[in-house]
C-alpha cells in the first residue's frame, strides 16, 4: 500500500508543500515504521521530486514525527510513533493533500 501512495503522490509533493522533514530515532521500536518507510520509499520520492527538500533527521530517543512546511512558513506535524510504513505513507499523503 505504501508503494501505491508514493506512486500516487508522484511529483505533487511541491504542489502544496515547501519542505518535508522526517524525525526519527535510529534504534527505538516506536520509530521502526518511519525507518522502514525511509528505507523502502525515500529513493522513489526523491527520484520523482529531485528539487524538493526531503530531510531525514535521526536523533537518539526522539519521537518519530513528520513535519511539513507550507507557504509563508506555516508548519504542521504528525506523530508517527508505532506506525507501520503503510501508515506513515498515509500520513504523508494526508499532509501533502492538506493546504495547512
């Protein structure tokens, strides 16, 4: 399912968003879904959006969270703790489709 979401987003990341940041812990079980998502789908997202800033921030003990920055510096975040890679993809889809 996550692959389908990533394909459906295609090059639309930059349509509403200006930047995407993914914060995660390298070792915690709560960040496993976020790590899986990055390992499986980061390359595909970056290939279809080569100029769009997709930032991966790893820090020990941090809560897994997706940050989206929209026009005029408005930001929105979604907690990703204990989510699967598919749920992370769905959260990304929701954030991308939102106009903040």
